[in-house]
C-alpha cells in the first residue's frame, strides 16, 4: 500500500475538491499521478472541455511503501477520493487501472515560455459568463425538433472554440479552469507555451490544451 502524506489539511481538501469536480463530469474518471520527492501532479481530463487539468499537490514527505524514487500510475479518481483523509492529510494510492488514451500523452515538463496577451482574471471570468449566457439564449430559441444533441454540441463548439483575445487559447480552457475551481479571485494567472501545447497556469491548478492543427508535434509521450 502506497501512502501519500500531504503537506497539510488544506492540500488534502483541495485534492478532494479537484477529484470531486472531475467526477461530476465523469463518474468513471481516471487520473494519472506523477510524483517525485515532495511534489505530486494529478492529471485529469473532464470530457466536456477537451482539455487536460493538472493539480499540483504538495507532499509533507516522500510517499511510503513500495517505491523508492518516483511514482507514475493511472488510478480511479473515485477510489482515490475515497482514500483521502483530510484530517490526517493522507491519501492511499489505489490499484492501477488501464489508462484512457489521454493518459499516455502529457504536456512536456519543460520548455515553457510566457505568451503575452492574456486578459485580466476579471475579464476572463466575464468571458466565461458571457459564453454560458449565449449558449442558454441560443439553445433556448431552438424548437423541440431542432434541439438535438448534434445541434447543442455544434453551438457549444462554436462558442467555446473561440480564442481568448489575441492568443490561441480557446475559451473552453478558461471555462474548464473556472468549473474546476482554478479561476478564483486571488492569485496571478499566466499563459505559457511549449511546442504544440498552451497552458493556463493559476495558483490552484493548470489547464493544458494542444493548439489546433499541430497534431502530435512536440508531444511528450511517457
């Protein structure tokens, strides 16, 4: 049994909240865990947004029992959530599961460069709110015959595929950040790029997305 000792109760609560939000969008969600020393990265993919969500978790000390150097495993998000002890600030790593395709393709670890043009957090939150309102208005105007899954998806793709300002970041990445609790009032945001990837970094987690049309170039498979 591999036990993770989280830095404090707050880290445990934030990890539990992140897993709960992922499970809200996918009851069978899996997460990939990568840890070395006292840093743990938790990767998830909420299917509604077509992005990778990354939550960095501080560990009080390296994990115990079974691994000497690194941890890299894909597990059930639900089972991991059930094992989180917020009071004791621990979590037990569940047994490995067969990872979904996205779990084998992660953003690169290095080479990230700042990208200019990211609006202020208030403007980003307003952009998401406007997108949600537009979706409701447009879908509310559909007749019963027009209100098909294909038409709802088409409207959603049109709205959320728009880019943020002069950047190539799709609005769906900002929507995902807000929905997963990353886009809170406090803390600075940054937009970074590495190869085919863009990453919206916040103090509470990151959203990574591959830029359209670049295929699998510069993708780190590990």
